């Protein structure tokens, strides 16, 4: 004899729907929300003004910093969205979109660098906190912008290669290069080379731990070495 499941009361059914996450499109806004929290954590931590907010931002979630959380969630979002897009579009098309996004962030980074460079010439604006980095333990301060006159060609090089700029926005330089590498990661995932990708990424990470080299001239490599942080996004 067949058994019929009892009907769910209408009130319980409505209550369950209110907690359900449903939204048109493939983008999971919950991941974007968590990534936004990571960005806020980075801003609060880099502001270096002691407040109650620092209690919740200075590596309070295990040993994960805001920057690590941002990169992990960004990698999760890139993989989830673009692997679904690979079912409808070729890798070249998706790669072009990622390159355009990297180009946009690069231009924003250039604008930030030039903005603080120009603001430094205004006598009523103090840009010391964003143009210098201070080690709070030793008290040593390093200038993130040139302190001596530079020729025009040198200015072009240090700006275009992101060799100067506020340390608060160095994560943007890392994210640009990670976006440029993303098509390679997606190509291996498309060919079901998941273990190959993880193995190669781990190998590169271990090699960097043994031989810490900088493969780009950009400033962000001092805080976020590309060969190490690529493993986090993978």
C-alpha cells in the first residue's frame, strides 16, 4: 500500500520561502557580500587608526586577513561564474572579458597613484600616511614615492609599472595580474586538469618559499608576492 506524505501547512511553507535564497542570474550575491566585508576589513586595517572596528578586522577570523579573504572569494567567484560561461562561450571570449576587466582596474590604479602625487603639491593637504609606510613595531618609515627629482622617462616607468603608490591599494596590483592569469587556470579546468592545476600551483608556491623571487617590478610584490598568492586564488 502506497504512503502519501503529509501536506505541509501553508504557514510553514510561506515561512520557509522567506529564508530561501533565490535570484535570477548565475551570480551569487552572498559571495559578493562576503567579499565586500573583506574589503571593509582591509580599509579599516590599513587606516591604522585604533578604534573598536580594529577588534573585528585584525585577523580575528582564524589567521585569515582581509586581503586573503578577498582573494579567496574572488577566485571562488571567478571560477564559479566563468566555468558556467564556458558552457556557452569559447575560452577566448571569456579571456577577453577578463583582460578588459584587468585593464579597467589598471587604469583606476594609475589614477590613484597620480591623484596622491598631485595632492602632495597642495600645502594644505597632508598625504604622508598614504605616501609612506611605517613599521609600527620598529618605527621605521619608508617612502612609497620618489623623494628626489626624477627625469620624465623615469616617472613614466615607475607609474606605468606600478612601482609607486599607496600601500593601501597594493592589492589592486596583485588582482590585475591574477586576472591576467585566470584564463590559464580556466583553460586547465575546462580540460578537467584540476589536479594538474592544483599540483602546479602548489609547486610554484613551494618554490617561492624556498627561493622568494619577484617576477614583476611592481610595488605590490613586497606585500603580496605573485608566486605565493596565485596559490590562494587557485
